[in-house]
C-alpha cells in the first residue's frame, strides 16, 4: 500500500500545474476573444491582420476543397454497381425468395438422410446477378428471344435481333464492371484520400493559426488592461504569442502551397476520363457490331411484310 502511494505521489509531483494552468488561461482567453469579436465588441484595428499571402492561399484551398466535394458528391455513385439498375426492389424480393428456397431445400437434403422421409436432392446455390442497366438489358433481351423462339421457332427475325441485341449488351455489361472498378481504384479512393489527408491537414493548420491569432489578440488585451505590476509578464506573453503565430502561419502557408501544387487530383481526374472513354468506346464498338445485322433483319422483315401486303 505504501509503495502504491509513493508511486501515486511521485506521478502527482511530476504534473506541471503551472503549465496546465497557463494552457487553461490561454484557452479561456481565446474563447473570450472569439466571443467578443463575434458580437462586435472588438475594434477592427485591434484584430491582428494575417499576411495577404496566407489569406490568398486560404481562398484557393477552400475552392479546391469545394471542387473535390462537388465532384465527389456525384461520382460516389460508382461505389455501388446498381446506380442505374431498374426495378431493383422487385428483383431483390425475387432473389430473396430464391435464396430462401435454396436454403430450405439443402437443409432438408442434409437433415432427412437416414430417415424414412424422402430427402430432396441438394442443389447448387443460385448464381448472383450483377445489377447494372446493361446486365438487365442483356438478360431481358435473352429471355424475350427465348420466349419468341419457343413459340415461333429459331428462324424468327425478331428473336434473332433480340439475341444480337443481348450479345452486344453482354459485352457492354462486362465493360461497365471494369469501368466502375477502375474508377473506384484510380479515382474515387485517391480523390477521397486527398480530401482526408493533405487538404484536412492544411485545414487543421489553419485552425491552429486561428487559435494562435485569438490568443495573441487576447494577450494584447491583457497587456492593455494589465496593472503596472503585471506589465512585464503581460508583455512577454504578447511576444510569445507573436512568435507562436508567426511559426504556425509559416507552417500553414507551406502546407497550403503543398496542397495546391499537388498533381494527384489532375491525375485522378484523367483516370476517370480514361475509364469512361474506354467504356463508351467498347459500348460503341459492341453496338456497332450488332446494329448492321439487326438492320439487315429489319429490312428483310419489312420487305417480307410489304410483299405479303401486295398479295
């Protein structure tokens, strides 16, 4: 017990109460200064003016951050492949029913073995379907073609056209998945990283400048109202606060310049454009590859129709 008390006493003695009290006083003084400025109780000429370079960099960094947030607000749709997917809710219910049926069937197959009850055969899990508009178009066209072929035969021109349409969109669907993954890896993640690291670090440095400036102006007010006995201490507090503000301002300027000079956002934007260009080029090629054949089938069907009407 004595040993524990000695350790506690030793730790207690190591606390620098003077430093802690000084930090508390500074924090209180800057809070009071901030409140006075907010309510217009401090003359404009009593507020320390920050360097013009610093204020210019502040505006430029704010604009850069706003640009990042504005673009990110829209491009975040690429985080989920279903951003253009139709009837998502209806299909989700169907998929849930299929999944439950699969689970019950396999549960019964596993647990009815060795009993007098007939056990169903275990089945493979239902294949997961990608939820994009191109995938949906491809699947719907394939299903439609199969329905027509079942009713009218494989030579039906409309069924053939739907099959061609489906094959084109199957290729587009695969390109869509590649595009989205590329955008996530080479645009979204680094774009968000820039926001969360370099820009946020610069913002924190600016907050430190703001706090230091408030502490300096609070110290100046303290010197202005100090009694003769406290004049020297108050003067030293102002000098220390001035040195602190100069140091923190220099650090913030350096960090803001680094943010503005960083080429990564431009590289990231280029990767976004490249991913989209590749996707749209693939989509154009895929559709161009089937459009001619569909047009030939269309012309042939129209010719047959006119011929039948002539008779």
